[in-house]
């Protein structure tokens, strides 16, 4: 299998039930089958309450499915213990959220390095060089020594994207990454996702409520009432 066609993620019959077996049992996801390959830029859309956040939590190994199996880098994950899931998540997945969660006490560069600091303590020279290179990629190299409070909201989100990429993950998950941004800044962030997707070859799954932005992805998955109702190529 070529690198471009390498399967990053596969969901087979995934379901999620809360309060299983109880009177108030709530099935949030039902029989989800999905595949995501290296280099894909894919959006996930659906109305409020459709199960998007639950699905993203499962894919991010932050929760476990009730049914089916989730394969990440071809490894089955449902029966993994917490330590195994944490190790795989830290190695394979980068996260970008609607709220960037930068740490104001640290510089922009230190925020980008934070996942590596948490993983191994003091970053190496190579780590720092990679972080600076990512800041250059997102157009913020000159702001490396600034505090997050000294830059704009759109710039802070770009820092969060650089932070998500510093571990070189094969999968990037973005949960409403433009939800707090004006339309012009949101366009810039989505343009950045496209460039990152092409340059780094990671698979990117973006949850968005904006159909205009979703259409800019190569593929759009629509979720309604916990089921995939559409999985279409946009180009």
C-alpha cells in the first residue's frame, strides 16, 4: 500500500450507548462505518445533537464505543487499556479545538512545544527547530517570543494548529476550529488546513457547522441522528 493510500482510521459498526441496559438508555451513535486514508481532508457536518462530538471523542480515543471496533493505524483499540490508548493517542493524533487553550504564562513557541514537553520533559534542539519551522508555516515565526495574550484570536488558533502538528501525527482532529472566528479569519484558517494537508500528508477530519467551509474539503460526511446519511466527494 502506498503512503498516499495508507489507511489511518477505520470504524467498523461503531455504536455508542449511554446508560446501557437502563430505563433511560440513550443510543447516540449506531452502526458507523468509516475509513480515512493518509492525506485526506474531510469535513464532518450535521445538526446539533446528531452525535458529531461523541463520534469525535471516540475517534480521538477519549471514549470507548459500545459496539463495533475502531482501528487507528490498523490497531484495534476497543479493548486497549488506558495506558495503551493514551500512548497511541499521543503518538497518532493531534487536536485543534474551537477554544485554543493556549497557556498565557508561556510564550507562543513554548505553547507549540508543550506536547513534547509533556511527553519527554525539556525539548531538544531538534524539537525547538521543528516548532519554529511550524510557526513559520503558519505565518507566525516573528511572534515566537510573544505571549498568547499579545496576538489576535486568529493568530492564537494558528498557534494551536502548529502545536497539534509538532508531534507529527498522522491524524489531525479539528472540532469547530473556526467557530470563534469572523468569516475572513475562518477562511484563512481553512486555507491553512488545506496547505497543511498537502504539505504534511496527514489525514484531517474537521467538524464544522458551516457548509461553505465544509465544501472546501475534498470529502464531506453528514451525520444525522447518530447515523451517517451521506459520505460524498466534493472534488
